[in-house]
C-alpha cells in the first residue's frame, strides 16, 4: 500500500505537470468544474489521482503527464495579450508558440502595453515556484516614467506602498543613464508581480509609466532578442533556473548580501576571542602583569600598567619619587618650584575661618561668623562691612541742559 500511495498526486499537481497551466491556474479549472476524473466531475482541490490508472480530462480532452520538461524564452511584443486565447479577438501568444512543443503555458503575465521576457514551460511546479514571492525569484524591469521622481518619492516605493489593502514588498530602484530631458529611465528589481503593480505604484507618486520592459527573470535574461522571437533555454540556463526556483541563495531587494567570514576572522574553539598565550611567547602589553612602554622603543614604565585599588599610595618600591597629592599627608605646591602652602591640604575640613596669615583682612560674607544683609537694599546688620551702592546715585542730576537761544 505504501508504494501505491507514494505514486498518487494531488489533482492540481497532476494538471500542472501535464501542461494544463500553473498550480493556481489548475485550481481555477477545478473550481470551475472543467476537470473530470474517470468520467466524474471533481471540484475538490484535495483529490488524489494515480497517473498510471486514472483518466483525467479537461474540457473533454485527456491529459498525460509530461516526462520531459520544456522551457522557452519569448520576447513578447507590445499590444499582445499574455494568454493562449482572447475572447475579444486581440493578438495572443498562440501564434508565437514553438510548433515542436506541447503543453506550454506562459509563466506569469505582461500587460497589453508592456513588452519583454516571458517564459514558456510545461512544468507547472516550476512555474509556480518562479511566480510565488516565497521563493524570492527576482524580476528585473526597465521603466520609463514621466518627469523626474524625487529621492523621497523613490524611497517611498522602495519601502513599499499599499495596493488594494496589502503593502507591496520592498524593491530595488536604480536610475539609468539616459538622454531624456523630460522623462526618467529606471531599473527595478522586485520579487512579486501583481496585476499592473508597477503602473499603480508610480501612479501613486504622480509619475505615470510611459514604457515598461522586462529584461530578466531569475538567471534568464532577454539579451539581444527581437520582439516576437522565441528560443529554447540551454541546459545550463534550465539548471540555474531550477536552482533559483528552489529559493536557495536568493535575497530580498534592499538587503545587502551576507559577507563571508574570512579565515583571519574565525573565532577560536570554545568561544574565547583571545586564546591563551603560547608557551615560550614573551608577555604582551595586554597580558596580566606585563608592563607596557610609554612610547614605541622607549623604556618600560615602572609599576603596574593600570592603577588599581590594591595599589599602594606611597609606592615603597620607588624610594626616589616625591609624594603626590593622593598620598596620605602630602601637600601640593602653589607653583612649580615655589614654597609649599600653609595649613592643611585642599579639600580638608580643618580650614581656619580667620586666615591667620592675613590678619589685616576683614572677614568676608562667606567666612565663618560673618553677617550678611537681612534683605537686598535694607540696612546692614551690626558688625557687617559696609559697601558703596553700585550704579548711578539716586536723586536728580546736578547739571541741566541750557535751552538754545
């Protein structure tokens, strides 16, 4: 029973492999009731079929899964519908299909007024992967827009805009060199492809699209093909296309590629960024207990390289060094080479209030025991020093200006 279950496929997958369309197109055929299995109409998407036993028909025509994958590149001209049939009678892709291929369908669409690369294949699974944004297959377009969009407007499109209630995915936009004076050529790389998405995006920033051309889809490029020309993909292109459709190595627009870690940047085993010193190596300046040099080639510094709380204050290992202000009872000089200051060092609480070395100076308001004025402009308190009032003296001026004769 296990091999029999393994050979069965979902109905939409069978239709895609048979060339009836992509997976989404096959689901539409099932919902519309156009698919029959062994003579019975099926509308359930979860139906399983056996390709070797079951008879599957679409519109009365029996389908057989294709054993060989075919893929072609087509240059779709302007004013051509990207379908195999058109009820309005407009030109479609039926007349551009290669004659020796069977079961081909277009991968995605280009609108009626657009041109460029369009892939044709009979592998529905491959077509589904090329179109779904989850697999991040890049599509490159060259767009000519009216006017010159500002950098702020282009950044808005790069981040994404809301179309029909859903925000678009980020895109890459690059200006192309052109001789146009009133219009701008842009190259846009995007992952998704909604209906008329680029035209709607540039319409939002008031720079409508004049021309639109798709030049690449994954690793396949349009190159020097002419409008209406079709060619089969080479085995190398088909292999690269399948690899791109798998989603491996693809990145979203706007994100930089990952930089590989160089051989010199690899971390050592165990997670330590700095391995232990090798035996026989002289200690470096960052090793514990090493003494660094003050200058390259100069004499080594005395004592440890960095100060620590365990460092002694008097430095007994350096008898010739003078005591510093951080030492216990050391006094700093007022000037280099001058006499030492009298009294306790700065920052001590034993500073005298009357300054015995300046006996002739009266006490200031900031000294201990001095009295200040009770209010600004009021009479001074007893014992407080008197000061002359600042500013102009009160009263009328002593001289007057004589009138002119």
